[in-house]
């Protein structure tokens, strides 16, 4: 009566791919940068919200933050499977490398 399942590790998107998807949407393009989220439930909830609001992707840091785990996928209600998520070494440096016409600074 037992069931066994082997699932592949989450495949992160490339930052350039996420930015290109947002550029293709023109002024409506949206990429959500999530810094310092350590709770996987919060990350999942924000991924779910970003997807529902029409974002083209999300960016998270590699260190001192939650990665995409089964808990994140469950909390996102499946949105993590549809929203490209890029994982970068340094979030501030990665965002500053994005060409300025596509970047908006929020105070």
C-alpha cells in the first residue's frame, strides 16, 4: 500500500530570462525582488501574490534567505511552478546590473 515518489530539485530561472519576460510586457512588466525572507511560508505567500498580480518573475538571494522548497511550493498554492524565480548571489548587485529603463527605484 506504500507509494514512493522521487521529485527533481526546483529549477531556478536565469535572471536575464526573468528580465526579458518583464521587458516583453512593456510598462506593465513586473519583477518582484524578495530580500531577507527566511520563512518559507512567507516566501510562498509572496510568490502566490506576485503571480496573482501578474508579475513576470521573482528574484531571491542565495544566502540568508529561504530557497524554494516543497513548503514554499505548497504555500504558493502551485504558483511557484508557473512563476519564474531567479536566485542570485547578491541581490543588490544583480538589480543594479539591470538596465535603468527597466528599473524603478521605490523610496
